[in-house]
């Protein structure tokens, strides 16, 4: 399978960071890109970035941008979002489940029992649960059209300790979700997979790097721009053998080598797998 040109794409959580990078890169292909966030014209928190700005940059790159304010903790709003896309476009070719809430004190060292219980709502509800809901409502549309790609933005935290247990629980759940959904979607020619990114130079990461430059210097070979993930998603959607990759978790740096894709600076990001571990390989068995 290779998804057609003039694709309809949904990228959740695209006011800034990875979501915005993916949306802008797919815009270069002339795609219609729906982007979501909590509001259209107000940055969330202290970091810059709004949906309106993302749409403006999408259109500068040759795509059609559509901004939709969506509270991804609310399943009815997610359902309405997918229904709107179906009504307006008649199809959805690519779903990128990226939305994720980062607690302000996530990187402050403390054991889990001293962290707030709100971490669960932050990183599971506006993360794993939101991804499940978007996939749940998008699946019937993709099944009817006979093709589609669901991409879940995940992390090495699914296999090693990063930040706090709740973070890892959410990412491991995302990977297993992609695997199991892939099993049921395969007969309908719809792919489902997860991506592990390196250290992405988002607005948040760049702010930390400025404050603590020595903490990130050793990680530089594995750093990726937000656009790199977009290049990978485009390559996946264009791969005639996409269904062979479905149901699995992939490292963006490894896919960059597979497809001959370099980052915006011309460099090839290095995989952190030797240090942080490889994706899990669930059994092929299906028990119903």
C-alpha cells in the first residue's frame, strides 16, 4: 500500500513541537492537514506557538491547514473532530496521535509517591486515552475507504525508565495499542504503528538546553528536529510495503537510515537503542 497524493491528515497537538514539525513537513507534500490544540490563538503555558500560527506556516509550504480547537480529554470533542473531517473531506488518510500533556515539574527529581497524582490524568488521559479515542473514531472511516495509516508518537520510555513511572506506562501502552490495533486493521489495509523519537529540539527542549547546555552535549548525535519525524511519516505513507511495518514500533533514526532520510541540517540522527533499549516484539498469537 502507498497512500495517494493530496492526502487528508490529522495531527493532534500541533501548536508547537513534534506535532507542528510533522504538520509542516506533510504540508510540503500538498496535503490537507488538520491540526488540533486546546485553543486557536492562545499559547498554552509559557512556551510559544498557536494553531493559527501553525496553519499559516502550513499554507506557506503549499498545504491546506485547518485548525480545530479540541480538548483531547473529552471523548465527545474527539468524536466531533473526526466527524467534521469525514463530512468536510470524505476521508482521512493519516492520523498522527501526538497530543500529550507534560507536567510542569516532570523533570524535577522526586520518587513517584512524592509526585502529584494528577500525573495520571495529564499523561494517560491526554496521551494514551486520547490516542485510543482518536483511533477508535478514525478506524471506521479508514476501514470504509480501504486504506489508512495511524501513527502513534511514543518514546524509549516504553522500555527504560524516563522521568517517572506514569510516563513509561503511557508510552508502553501506546506501543501495545499500535500492535493490537494493527492485528485487527490488517485485513482492511490500514496500518497502525508507533514511533520512538530521539531527543527532539522542540521549543521546550531548546529552552532547557540554553539553561543547562552541558546536560545535553553528550546527546547531540541523537538529536532530531521536529521536521525529521514529519519526513519519516511521509516516507512511511509513501512506502508500498507499509503493511509489513504495521503493528510494530520503530525508531525514527533507524527509519531515517532505511529510507535514506537526513534531518534539516543534512545529518543522520543516531539511534539511542544501544543505550536505552530496543522496542518490544509481542508474540504473533491472537486469542479471542
